[in-house]
């Protein structure tokens, strides 16, 4: 889960595994794989950083096949 802030200042958590897109309109809009949209105060870069940290924390990025590498050295 990543922690974000709504435009009204309330914090919420979002499961990063279901994030499909993160866009700036200029507000940061996060679209999930089910089509639900959330708007957050954090910048697109901050959200991307949190997603990367989440993936590292659950070891998704530790699998060389998911990183696009053919062979593990």
C-alpha cells in the first residue's frame, strides 16, 4: 500500500498493484485497473517513487524476468 493525500487533506492508502496510470492534469490523477480514479496532492513523481519503493518492499523487482532480463547473472 502507498499513502497519499486527497485534495481535502485527508490521507488514504492505495494498493499499488492495481495502479494502471498516474497522470498530471495538473492535479495528480491515479487510474486503477478497474477504472476507478483517485486525485492526490502528491506529484506524479512522488507517486511513482512510492510505487517503486512498494515494489521493492514486496520484492517484485527482485525477479529478473519481471525486470525484463533474460538470464540472471
